[in-house]
C-alpha cells in the first residue's frame, strides 16, 4: 500500500485538491474582484469549481 503525503501551501494550509486550478474552472471569474486575489481557491476545495473536462 502506497501512502500519499499531505500537500500544503507555503503557509502550512492543507490543499484539499492540489491538482485543481482556478484556471481550469468554467465558472472563472466566480466573483467580482477575482482578478485581485492571489489564492488558487480550487486547490483549497472551492465548492463552485467545475472542470472544463
């Protein structure tokens, strides 16, 4: 059995979906002022995330 390590951001916050990106979401931008944010919300478990695939 292979154990997968928990991935965290540079501040130590656990990434729920480290392979996701807001860049791949069809609902991007999902709110006013999105372009001012530096966080990639999809990696943290954004509930509005919808993949292009």
